[in-house]
């Protein structure tokens, strides 16, 4: 997949226009796209935070759209994330600015191809003035919401 393909550009634009603009929450939970989370846990987290997945060519993918077209049907090599790291990070930062999130809870990635993205994302969000907390386990998030 190329990040220049019309399908990718259109999906990114629609995410910005239809999802990230006008968001109500001031904090976001960023989970690696490789993480599996139950609907019950996700819904509990969504009461106080936006739940988003990182590690895709589209930038951040909202939990509610994770299994919809084109996000769930896009196949791409894992190396794409590293090869296009700066462009993907810029898209995520654009999404963050438009949504107006002031705080981010980022679950650490376990897969090698996402570790670099997560590390760089933490650094750049802090440069943007976002309060960032790194988490090792999803239980840290669910314990806060109880």
C-alpha cells in the first residue's frame, strides 16, 4: 500500500473531518493496533476517554471504526510503519491538534515495528504540549476507571 493512494488519502481526510473535528473528550487512550481488547473494557474506557489505535497508515483509528472499511481491510507490510514513520507521525499529530486532546495515555507497544513509532509519538506529543503518560498494561487503564 502507498500512503499516496486515493483510498488512503480519502480515509485520512474523512477521519479528520468526520471524527476528530469537534471531539468532546480532552484525553485519549492510544493502544497499539496489535492489541486485542474486549468490547466491555473498551466501552468502560470510552466513558472518560477517546480510545484510539496507533500503528496504521491512516494515523489513529477510533475504536468504534476499527472493524470497518477501509481500516480493517487494509493490508500493508509492517515495514511501512518504519519506512513512512515521519508521515504517519505528522498525520497523528494533525489528528491530535484538530481533536484538541490535552492528555494522552499511551500503551507501550510490544511488537518491534511499533516500538519506534510509539517512542517517537511520545516525544512529539510532549513537544506539542500534550501531557503524556506511558502505560505497560491495559489493566492500568481499567483500574483508573473503577
